[in-house]
């Protein structure tokens, strides 16, 4: 641990798995268990990999053995990071995972931080959609997203992405604030 603090960090590769995509369309509990176990085994074998599981609550709800599968993978050396909704976190902090995990509550970003995040993503989104995105449009996306469901910066990123997609489909050269508000009107408040 002292080596990590001194700056000698291992070259970890982060592999992100959205469990909603992994488990989508799988009807049988046994098949869902096999898919989850295969991902966890891969993480245990590859010591330089950190497996980031998004929406772990889906595995907890659909695969009853999830806590034991996670515990086994951790015991075999897997490095895991996961997101989970608070109500289902209790199931993970009891039983076989009680001594193996450290829950960290992630709070919503403040508006200024969300604006900074979107500012950093602006060029990536602009290049992806082949449109220009100016700073006032980023600020409008954050401001308009405040009334939408979900945490910042996720909802602001989704809104700006939808506005850029709208502008690209209309063959505009740049995203306007109007695009942001029209995209927001199609999203759930």
C-alpha cells in the first residue's frame, strides 16, 4: 500500500459491464448466473483488471446467488467496483460480503461541477455527432436538466447528447439552446 501512495501504481485496466445489457433477454436464472460468473471469473484470472459492474442491483434481484458469486470472485483475487441502488445495498452488506466490501455513497454533483464535466465532454460529443457545441449550450443543458429525473451530471450528459443528436439529424452545424429545450421536452421530468 505504501507503494501506491508513493506513486508506483499498477497498470490497471478498467472493464465496465452494464449488467442491464449483460442480463437482458436471459430468461433462465441459471443462464444469468453463468453469465455473471463468467464475467467474475475473467476478472479473477486477469490480475491487472478492475471489473466495474454498473447496476449491480439487477444481479441481486435476478440471481439469488449474487452475493456468494461476488464473494468467491473476491476471494480468488478479483478487483471489483460496482454501482448499486441504496435499498439493495443492504443485501450486499450482509452475509458473505459483510467483511469483503466497503460501500461508498456517491452524492449528486453540484451544478458547477456538472457544468465542468460537460465542458470536458463537449468536444467528444461534438466530434461524435459532427456538430459544434458552444459553452452557452453546455450551461443551458445543465440548467434545463435540473428539472429532469436522475442525478447530475448523468442527466445533463444525456440531455446534451440528445440535443446534439437532434442537431445532427437536422443537418445543423451547431447545437442551439433551442435544441436543448426541445430534447428536454421529450424526456421525462
